[in-house]
């Protein structure tokens, strides 16, 4: 058999088709329209693209590039190709595992329930004991799948190390992101330590107040419920979700009804993933904004978060090459945009305008939202620290204990060991979220200095954001920080946001 080695442009055009097909498959599964994922079947029809010869040819083209943007473009293509070459041997196993998780059914109070069904229930269930029981059932599912997850992670890391010529997932992620992950994690731990007392003081008051019982170290069973701030549900109703969010984004300067490339999906289907997301099937032409409303302020936050991503992908210039339009070395850039748009819900003025709250109530909601945000930041900081340890040896029997200890200490919540393998994001995504936490805090402080408290109104921030969106995935997260006169080593704006 002879293998065809394609030119970089031909290769990019071919894999774009692969990505479009697999993104659409992922979308159908996530929104609950398709019970099984087919990504390994789709991979097979494109497997002929992913050869060592092709990878070598892309590497040679990258080495020969004289222009910096061109080298960056070819580097991204090489990384995409290496991902796919390395996944060839494990893609079937990964699909089987994912489909087994989708097909898993437990019995909850006599009714069959899926993993996604349990996730949605945990966010909305008002009864404390029912949440504990639902969470125990979810942990059973995690215990059942953990050995397969660990084996897949370990095997995949071995294959990837060999193909990338790098020592493990941490080195691969560092090469991709262009940062020193251990140093970055240490900086994040320092911010966590700096804001720990303020967080503890709030937790001691807010956990018992939200849960309605004297519980200062609640289990993770209640994390999604606490985050939802359901005592404000009468304000943040499901009926007003689409209208208020569309208006908010329009006031920011981006009327969604004039951006036909962004397609919202707010249906509540039983198999739909409770975690909101954006799936850019075609960039910029077809961007799906997916939210499963579970009630309350988190629906608004999820919608606006995903709207930030959707605006980024939907307003990317169609003149850019595939590598700067569709492919990104990491997610730290797009997460800045999602965080900035979501942070509008942290502005008292937004609550006064759209919900008629008094200034005092608006400030109360914002203080509680800031606490929830601090809790999530601490969780992700601990996740990064844990994931850096996990990838040093996925089979280390100490990983479950380590997971539970790191997460519990940081968040002041009880974490069982069961989710040590499932509560992980691919490619050390936790670091991308944390980079975005830092840079979005800088951007918001900068916008506030430039435009005042109402930076999110009258299209004041629109030119700045549109100039960034149009560049697709070209700038790095850290370059945005530098552009506004800040620096990647400056965490002061973030610390001030987390511990006001
Ligand atoms: Zn996001």
C-alpha cells in the first residue's frame, strides 16, 4: 500500500472535514439527540490521513518556514496531526468507554436514571437527603468506570509521549501552551493561599445559609446546588432567560439576532448534558450555543459564558486559514471571552436594570456570586495541582486519596475519592480556565477604568472585543494581557475579585 503525503494546505482541508463531522457527532450526543457517540467510526474513515510520513512532512515544512505566522500555522497543524496519529490505537477503546458511560443506568427511587440525569438532578434538587443519595449513586458509576479510565489515560499517555517525542502529558501541554505549568500552578496556589481567610469566613456563613442547616463542610453532593443560589430563583426565572441574555449581549454590542451563525439550543432533554457548552461545527459559519436550563442564576451565567465563546467563534474572520480559525493551541484565549461576558452577572447594575433589584439586593447577589466564583477558582487550582500529580503516574494507587485531599482542602467541601479519574479534563484544560481567570480579571478591571461601572452597556466594550474576536485563535491568552498593559505574572486583579 502506498501512502499519500499531502501538502500542508491539502492536509488542513482534509482534516477540517474530519473535524466538522466529529463536532456534529459530539453535538448530537451532548444535546441528547443521539444515544451513542461515533467518533471512532468517523476517525476510521479519515485514518488514512494520520500517518507517520504525513507527520514527518508537516515537521519538515515547519522547520523550513521562514515567516513566524507561517511557522505557527504549521506548528498547530503538526500538533493536530500528532494528536490524531497517537489516538489511532486507543480511539476505539475511548469510544466504547464513552458509550458505556452514556448507556449506564442506575435506579433512583425506583426510576431509571442516566449519569447526565443525575448531574441535572444534583443542580436542581431542593431536598438535602435526596441530593446525598443521588450523589452516592453517581459515585457508584464513577467507581465502576474508574479502572477503565485510568488504563486508557495511562496507555494514551504512553502512545502520545512516543509520537510527540516528549515526556508525558505535562510536557505535551507545556509545548502546546508555551508556559511552564509547575510555575503557573505555584502562582495559582499562592493566590489561593492569599485569599483563603476571606473564603473561609464567607464559607462559614454562606454554606449553612444556602443549605438551611448548620453544615460548614458540606459534601460535593451539594456543590451544584450551592452554586445555583436557588434562593434567588424567583428573580432569575427560566421564562426570562432567553430574553434577558439576548438583551445583555445586545447591550454589550452584539445583537444575536443579527449574527445568524450562532444557533442557541436551550431545550431540556432527559439525556442532554447538564454542562453548558459551545460546539463550533464550522467556524465561523455554524456555532451551536448549548445550555440545559436547571433553574436559577446559573442558567444565566452559563448562557452568557457560552455566548462569549459563541461570539468569538461566530465573529472570527472567514479569511483566516483553518489553523487560526478552527484550531487553537489551547482554550485559554477563548475562555477569557466567556469569562468577561459571564462576569456581567457580577455587576450590581445588571441586576438593577434587568430584574429591578434594589442596590442592596443586587450587591448581595453579586457577593454570593463572587463567593461561588472563588469556590470554583479554588476547585480548579486544586484540580491543576492534582492533575499535574496524576499525569506523573496515572496508575499510582495514591491518586484517589490525593484527589480527595487536595480538592477538599481548597474548597472546604467533602470530596470522596470516587471521582479521581472522571473529574479530569483532557489536555490539562484546568490550566486554561485558570489562565482565563487571571486575564479576564485584568480585562474587566481595564474596561472599568476605560469606561466606568457600565462598561458592558451601550456597546462600550464592543470595538475592543470585536478586534480580538476577528483574529480567531491567533493571539495567545498572555498576549491579550500584555495588550492591555498588564502581565501574565500579575494576579492582583484576580485576587481583588476573589476576596473583595
Ligand atoms: Zn468555557
